[in-house]
C-alpha cells in the first residue's frame, strides 16, 4: 500500500513519516520544493503543490491513503484543496486522514470546516484529527523570543490551553493510516491538562534554569511586534485570532480521546519541554 504524506517536513507530517518507516507500506512525501527538503532514504519524494494541478497526477499515482495537512496560507478551499481532493478520488485514493482543528464542528469560518465537508461529500473513508494547540508552537513559532528574549510573547491573557504534543497526534495518524482505527471517525485530540501561559513560562524557567516571562501583550502590541519581525499582516491577524480564542477560554477543553487511542497518557508539557530544551538554549 502506498501512503502519501502532505506537510511531510512540518511538525506533524515529519512525525507521521517517521512513524510509518517501520510499517510494511510504501511512504511517499509530497513536497512543494523537493530539491530543498531532505527525506529519509526509504521515503519516495514527489513534487506536490496544491496550487499547481500539474503536480497532482504524479503525486497521487498509486496512492491508497492520504495524510492531508492544510498549508497555512491556503484558505480558499474551492480553488485548491477541493479540486485536489476531487483528483485524489478519481485516482483511487480510498482513505483520507485529515489534520483538522478542535471545535471545527462549531466554527463555520475556518477552512478546516470546508475541507472536512469536502472529504465527506466525495465519499472517502476518513479520519479527522481535530487537534488542540500544538505544544511545538513553542519551539517553532515562538522559539526565538524564548531563546533570545526569555519571554513568551502571545496575547492569550489568563486563558487556559489544552496543549497537545504533535508526536501524539502523529501516532494517532499512523494508526489510522495503517487501518488500526475504525474509519469515518472524528477525534477531538487534546493533552491531559489545560495550562495558562504563566504556568508554561514557569515550567520553561524550571527546565532552562533562567527566568522565562509571559509578556501577555495587548492585541495591538502583539500585531505590531509581529510586523517588526516580518510577519505578513494577514498571518499576524490569524495568529491574533487564534490567541484570542485562548484568552476567552475557548481552548481549554480537555478530552480523553488521545489517551484512549494510544493506550497511555498524553505527553505532558513538562515532558515536552524536557525533550526539546536544547532549542531554547542561548546560541
């Protein structure tokens, strides 16, 4: 069986690839810039650009299962991911595992909602991984501010967030891709604790041996700082919207699904920080 992994160099996709390497499957990574992105030798690399339909036939050839990640810059589902999914259906893809969003069933605005609807409309077997905030945002999006300024600079107020480790998300995705979970399910996936960013800052301080401050900026100061860092206006506003959901307490939901699916407790924030501590050490 051939499995196509999109977003294969991202947080979750890279862990999905890693988890599939020991399985009796052929792993294909669909990459927008394959000449600039390395994959393990056992993984076949194929060019794939959701905005270039000429790349789709080769990327989808012989694929039975698809791990789908929406690139952050793509919000027009009808123009990109919708037609791609139609092409996947025509070429024989049977099962789609989609990295979705916690609470998507109550939020008609986010693109994930339209993607889920398209997957169902086309008649795929599906698994929706409705994920909470990634813990790994701290070592990617917020790595420099923690490492260089010893602060977490997000406008989340005192709201709580049920962070989820992408390694846990990927483990569920791998089980779904390998047929170890029943099809046509949507799983709300969170960690086992809901934390404020003050609490996260204290955990970072304990592990790194230096004080890490939660800045809690105003919405305006957050957007202006992101612009100074070169973040485009549109993406800065998307980030603002996401952290506003935290501030309002809408990201605090905890569900038991992740632990039940994995047969073990989810990775805790303290364990995540311990595992990734090197990325926040001064250079």
